[in-house]
C-alpha cells in the first residue's frame, strides 16, 4: 500500500473512531455565543466550569459544545476580551441548547473598575498566537489616519515590516510570501495598496484578526511562517447601522443591517483614495497622472433554521498607477495595475449537539499588468507584461466535541490553481512586429488533517495533529506529512509552561527583487525542477496572567529551519529584454532562480493589556535570520535583508474621559542588512553591455552579501480622538494624529557620491528618508 492511500485510510479510521456515540449518562450543552444587539457571532469565547477545571471555546462561528454527567449542577462562565463575563447556573437532566448574548464591557472612570474579565493566556494550549481587538486597533495612531490591521500586527514581537511605512509582514525570519492571509476562508495573495504602504484589509469591515507565528494547528497549511486569519463582520441582525470616515488620503463607508430581522443580515464596506481627483485640475492635460486605489467588502448571512446557516462574502480591490506625456510629435502612456477578487460561499450545519460542519466554496483571483505605450509620429511601440493566479477551492471542516477533555477537528481541502507567471505582448509598427507569449501552469493542491484537543489532567492541555498535503503539477506529485503538537502545563498562581513543534510545506513561491511585496513580484508554483519549500519550527515559552490588572506576560524562544527557499540570481528580474529587433525574449523563471536554505532563531517578550482605561503592550524581540545559497555570496551564509537583532514596540491607549482618547506608539529596530558597493573600477577600452562591448563605462564592485548594517529605525506616533454623542445613537469622532512626531529621518535607501580629491576621490555614503513629521486629521461618524 502506498503512502498516499495509507494516509487517507488513517484519516477515515480516526474519523470513524471519533464519531462513536458517548455513554447515555452524559448530557450536552451547546449553542452560539453572540454580541447583544447586533447578534454578531463571537469566535474564541471561553466557556468554562471553574470548579471542575473543564471548558472549551467557541469555534470560528461562535458555536460551543460541552458534555457532562446528567443531573449535575454546574455554573458556566462565558468570557471574552472587551465583553462582560456572563455566569449561569444549570441542572443537567437532558441535552440543552443554550445561546448566550454577551454585553460590550464598560468601565467606571471614577473607580476604574473593569467589568470584563478576559480569558487567561495560561489556560489555553496554543502558543505563538496574537489577537488584537478591532476596537483597540481603531484607537491607535496610524499613517494618514488609515487604520491598518496588518500594520498593527507589525508592532507585535516576532513581526516586522519590510520598510518605512510598509504594511508587509516578516514573521520570525520568514519572507513576505510565507504568510497565509485568509479573509473569510479565502486566500489573499497580494495584500497591499499604494506599493505596500497600506494593506487591502479595511478594519471597518472586520470582526476579528488573529496571527499565528508558530505551533500551527493541523487545520492550517500551505505556508511556512505565519497565518493571519481575518473574519468579516456578519452584519447587524436587528438594526441598521453605519460608519462614515473622511481622511486626507481616502474616505470610507460601512453599512450593515437586517435583511429579515433576526434571520438574515448584510454588511457593505468600501474605501477609495482621491489623490487623483484632487490633483486632476492642477496638472496639465498633456502630463496628467492617474493614481488611486479602492476596495470593497460585502457579506450576507442567513439563518435557515437551528441547524443550518449560510454565508456569502466577497472582497474586490484595485490599484492603478498611470502616467502619460503628450506633445506635438510624441506621446507615452505607462503604468501599473493590480487587484484582488475573492468570493466565499459557506454552509454551517449542526448534525447534533456535538458535531458541527462548515463547508466552503472559494474563489480567488489576483492579477497585475505593467504596460508601456509609445507613439512617435506614425510609429507605435507597445509592451505589456501581465501575471496572475486564480484559485477554485472546496473546503470542509468538522468540529467534533466528544467530551470536555477530548475534542477533534477534521478537514479536507482541494484547490485548483492556475498560474500565469508571465504573459507578454510586444508590438512595434516600425518593424511591423507583433509578438505575444503566454505561460500558463495548472496545478492541484490538496490537504487533509485531523486535530485533537486533549486534556488528560486538569493542568495539562495538548493540541496534537497530523496533516497530509499534496501538490500535483506537470505530471509531478509531491506529498508531505506534517506533524503538529502544542503542550501547555498550568502551574500555580496563573503560570504556564508551553512547548510546540510544527512542520510546514509551501507549494508556491514568490519571486521578488524588492522584498517589499510590489505587484511585480511573481507567484509561481513548485515544478519538477523547483521543489516545494519546507520548514520546521520548535518553540518553548512561559506565560503569566496577572488577573487583578488583566495583564498577560509571555516569554517565548523559537528555532526555525527553512529549506528549498528560492531567490533571483544576481542581476535577474521578472522581465528580460534583448536587443533583437524581432521583438522580446522572456527567460523561463526557473532558469532565473537559485535554491537555498535559511535559519531563524530568537526570543520574544510581550506584556499585554487588552482592556481597561489604559490598554496596550510592550514587546521586545531578539533574533537572528541567515540564508545560504550555493550560487550567491560564494556559497557562504549571510544575514537576510530583514534580519533584525533588536526590535522594540511600546503601545499605549488611554481613555482620558468618555469624550477623549489619547494613544501613542514608539518603535525601535536594528537597521536592515544591505549590500553596498565597496569600490568603482573602469575597464580601459571595453565593458560588457548586453551582447557587445562598449567604451567609457564604469562598474561598481560589491563585497559580501548584506554585510552593511543600516542606521537604526525608530519613530514616535501620537493620536488624540474627540468623541461626541449625538441624537439617534450617532457618535462623531475627530482624530488628530502625528506620524513620526520627532521627525526622525529613517533610512529608506542609501546612495553613494564621490568628489575629486588629491590622489583620487572622496566617497560619501548617505541615506534618504521617506516620511518626516506627518500630521493628519480625520472625521468619523457612526450611525
């Protein structure tokens, strides 16, 4: 029997074993936990019986289930960050359906008494997980007052940005392509607006966001370094509400409400920049540019009956950078266009009080285009380069709440990929040439997993899982087994020790010159020549909950090994032109890359307070990240560009009074590792240029890869919000924010210059910053 058949039979056997009926003396409490008023389902709510040291948490759709001995008087507690704890006493004589509504927490300014009692980090088996309440994100300072969930995650230990102002994520030494970004079950490939300055995710449309940096549960697969799972709001089931905001760069509008009260709801949310609209009258017609972005989120959910619920959600976004020049004899138009589209249809079905099913049909499409159109008199030249990736996915997940001590998750996933890593169109009327080339690759990715949450003792929690992933492309089959385990040992005084191990495989690669997630970065599949990349990561940690002050302390150490990572060869790029007058030559990307390995290890510290009049966190990371390629840097190890020895973040949000909120963030990081020229030289006579030699040119020589360290990065951001309650439950908020408050000039790129001097030249190295002190103001109205 081959390995593939063995794995699938193992899943079937474990599924059948899990679904055996429990003894008749048990009774089950199950139901949904929702927000009072809006009826928004709440994922991750703790459902706990303190005196029995038993409990569970709601799944992604707010569903929970607990099986206990009959006729047993119990007291259930429901707790969640930002909500008041709900306690209820029950006598179990039969199965009970119990839906709970949690009330948004408030605090008393005079007594500073926090009514909400959030879950304890020491009481969960998962580690390396970060969640930030959306309401907290909206109170933080932001570049141009655009509240960006991904930029907020950059302020967490183990996470850093690609560069100044960027929304890209580099998690525990992994590349930008090693993050699995999930929006309502749909994978988002390029998550950036404005060349990476903002992410495509609109905080107004999101209900929750969670980052997993390690100890990955078996339900996740397909990436090496992190999972960012986001859920859109379901929409208010009872009343129509909205939110409108105007900033210096973009405006946004969100509306949600019932379609049929108590049964179905909708949510619509959109943003658009208007830099192009504001500058349109100021730019001459013959030099007019067009620069804008927009995104749109939509969702409908319907409760069919107590056992069935369906959701339909989608995301659509686009960026355009177009430039043109026109005079009497010549005209030229060029630019970039890129965008994402996702669609998800989900069906929730409750087979019985212990068995919950979610099935999804998912569509994802990402594409970009670079174009250049020139006209000189009657001659035309056109060059268009495009790339795309399109997915159709079917996914099924099953939650089986066997007992409070043993619960299981099982799932299957099948994705049909279509990659277009290069499609070129070249036209030249001067030589009457038209050249069109396309490169399309189809691939099938699948996954199957089983995940068990075990509580063998009241102070021990285990999440153990096994995932089998496969990838079929160009008659080549890759299959990999991925074991996962996380263990937590709870000690006295709310201390816990944790450890985890996870193996991951990634079947797609991102080819990048910039490393900052530009749209010209190419998504390509593993092939018979280029194997999937893989990693394993081990982590250990300590957690302490200070219950009186709602503060959680976390200390973690990790080690990650990465194999089969890819990079462009020196001097290679996504498009290669030659001097052939017949047209254009594109080189197969597989001939343009090298394969190597990487290591990342370090320590992370986090002190976090999610609720209360004063909230925020202190984060610190000490880490090392190295790469090694046989054909780069003479085969020697070198520090990755975004290796960062020290990384510090301080975040504070303070409710001065019910009408005023002040916030501040301060970040510090060791500078990026860069490769800079070490000397200039001339070839007397001839230098290599394309396929021939020419004269009069100079070359720069380089030393070892990334052996120069940029200046440290640090920045202070400030914000203050003024709230005012208005009639008909409306609230107005003015926000004044200052990005880079002390105008630190942080390096965006380095330049070298030379001046004649006695006996030669004097060389000077300097760097250019991007953002000085940058104030902004925004207006927000909820209704």
